[in-house]
């Protein structure tokens, strides 16, 4: 199976889990709590498959970097959590790092 696709699915599962974690209200609301648990289990399982082929440092940099970016965007729209200019610049630097790894690193192959 394509490792990039599995990593993409792991990122989506982690973003869904983290976004639902906020809505779970400390695991007091059932549906978001279940989404959180299933999302993290799915994400870590998929990551374990990806780590069989791609180095852990590369996988984690892409997984966490993309997660930060996507969660920040979702939090802006779902939870009205605004970002200031330094936060936006930081997120753009993370995006630049993820793009650099994907385009230029031979380790990510």
C-alpha cells in the first residue's frame, strides 16, 4: 500500500480526534469522546504501518506539522480561535518545513 496515502489518512484521523477532543468537554460528551478515541487509535495504527518504510523523524515531522496546520485552521472556523500574526508566521514556517521535506528529502522516500 502507498505509504503517503496511509500517512495522509493518519493525519486526517489525528486531526479529527484532536478537534473532537475539544468538543468532548473532558470526555463528558459521548459522541466527540468516541470520535477522539477511535481517531487516535486509527491514527497511531496507520502511523505504525508507515514507520515500517519511512524513518520516524520524517514521519513525525510531516504528521505533526500537517496536524498543527489543519487543527489551527479548523479551530479558527469551528471554535472561533483566532491567530495573531506571529502564530500565522509560525504556521507558515511549519508548512514550509513540511513542503521542504516532501519535495527535497531523500529520507522521505
